[in-house]
């Protein structure tokens, strides 16, 4: 099986969501990983909205690329602009950028929890839609 990694800045929200959805839809085709250029810890709101979508990422943990197993990544997908700009070198890996807005940044000045969760759900749904089209994004047939 091919190895795929979703890379973000803190590996707390977007890359974790992408990993969860990729395992759900394409776990039969890929060994799926996620990491950050730094680690920020898991985002509780990301865990909550993913659970609403039927994907449990509560056992995931935030990690950097150095903490991943020593495997060759066939595909590295950056899910935020900062990770795209500071993406480490992965020999043999095809690097693809599919950026999503950052829910914590978008909601940092918001007080209403339902409005905050609505932002997280919107980004979650955008990530799920992209993951469903993963073969097309990667230019492969599965």
C-alpha cells in the first residue's frame, strides 16, 4: 500500500480531520498519517465535529514529521498555506497543496460556541469533500 501524509502547521485540527476522513474512505488503499511542522496538541472542537460526522479521532495525537515512522511517503498533502511554505523535503514523495482555512484562527474572537462550531463544521465538510475526491486530486485510479 502507498503511504500518504497530511501536513499542517500544528497537527491539531485540519490535518487530523483529513487523516480521519482518509482512513474512512481510502484506508483500504493507503497507510494514512498526519503531522505538523510543530505540534499544538489535539483540538477538542475538531474531535467533536468529526465525531458528529461519524469519524472518531479522539485517539489521535499531535505529532511532528520527525515523530512519524521512517517510511517513504508517496504523497504529502499540505492542508494549510504555512505548511506549504515550510514543507520539509520528502524524497520520492509527490507534494500536493489543498489548503483549507484555519478554524481556530477564524474563531479566535468569537464567543458563541454554536457559531464557533459552525465554522469548524464548514471546514470539516470542505475537507471531507476533498478527501472523497482524493484519487482525482492525486491523479490516480483506485
